[in-house]
C-alpha cells in the first residue's frame, strides 16, 4: 500500500504488478490493470478490454473515519515466500476456522485511529487525511483443507457483494 497526493493504492506483491486498487480521494475508486501490465509484451490481462476492470463509489465517512478497503486471504491461499524487509508483516494464526483480515482505514485531518490491532502507519494524504491499517479476524465455518498450487484474488464490492467496504479475497488454487 502507498499514497500519492489524495490517492491510496493497494496491490499484492504475489501478482507481480498486474492489477491494483486505486482509491482516488472522494471521486473515483477502482480496481484496474496496471499501466505496466498494459504496456508489457506479454500482458496477463488483455489491454484491449481497458484498464479499469471494476469501478465503485467511495465509502462514506462516519464520525470522521471510514473503512476504505479490506484484504482477506483465506488459509488455503497461503504460499511460502520470503518476507521483504521493507514490508510490514502481519502475523496470523494457522487456522482453518477464521480468516485474517487487513483493514485499510481513512480518517479526516486531526482524527486519530485508535484500534487494538493497528499495524504501522499512518500514511498522510495531501489534505491531511490519514490512511491506517489494522489487523483482525473473521470467524468462518471450518474451511476445507487442501494442498495448493497457487492463489487468485477475487475483488469484492459493496452493493454487488455483502461487504461494508471494497476489498480483495485471496483464494487458494488446488490441482485437479
């Protein structure tokens, strides 16, 4: 996650610059393929379909804050990989009955974010708004355990899915 002016960007290292979420202030929020993928000699996503794959309305502020985005990797999506020393690592329990979630929050200038599981930050936007991340868990029925060969990201969007904020659900892929 990074910010530039009034924009917040969210991308997964595991998908190597193919697509990202862009939260542009209070105007245009979208999930789009990256310009790097569109210009690539071998793009993963066909550039002819356009860069913006999903567009949605910004989440409104309530009491000076909003949950802007959530990233929920299901246990079956965990793949072994080296942790980049520049990244903030969120430790999670190895459980099949809960989902670890990274929540991205935005607060108005002067409003602090007070959460028990706050992780790093904040990042500051030009307006003085701040972007925070917290970690949490969601209980689920016992998920099926299986060996995985890869993972995929499924976007979730309020109004289309039963979610309070847009986000990514990361699912595991199995062979066969």
